C-alpha cells in the first residue's frame, strides 16, 4: 500500500495494486501504467514520482474501459497534508478525494 498526495499537497489515499482508494475507503480509480482512470473510464490524472498525483490537461477526455468499484473498506486516518508544488503549464492539480464519487 503506497500513500499518495495531490500535487497541491492534499492527502488523497493510497494505491494498492492497480487500484486507487481514498483515505475514507472509496475505490475511485484504476491505474493503467502511471495514468489513473475513474469508474466511468475517464482520465483523472497520473502518478508522478512515487507519491504525487497530477492531471495533464492534454489527456483530459482520454478514456479506458470503465470498472465497477469494489465495496468500501475500513476507514483510515488521513495523513497530514504537505506543501504543494508549483504547477507546470498544461497541468492542474489532481481532484481532491472528496470531489470523486
């Protein structure tokens, strides 16, 4: 289990295998390489380095085959937020965990 933060520093949740989970136990994404797609197959963003999530604006609109989210899991305490990084042109912060369903 690898804990993850958004590029802006918000504690997001964790990666387990190819699945992305929020800290409040929701299965909101699936990895295809470093890219993350939501249950509807829409591109959400990507993993950069080992612990940060970011969204490439040029990839918005990309799609993969969707999936049915797994059931909820035990709630974990959120890790502390970190300082955010400056965004390069063409990128935006990964969605916050509470904005994804």
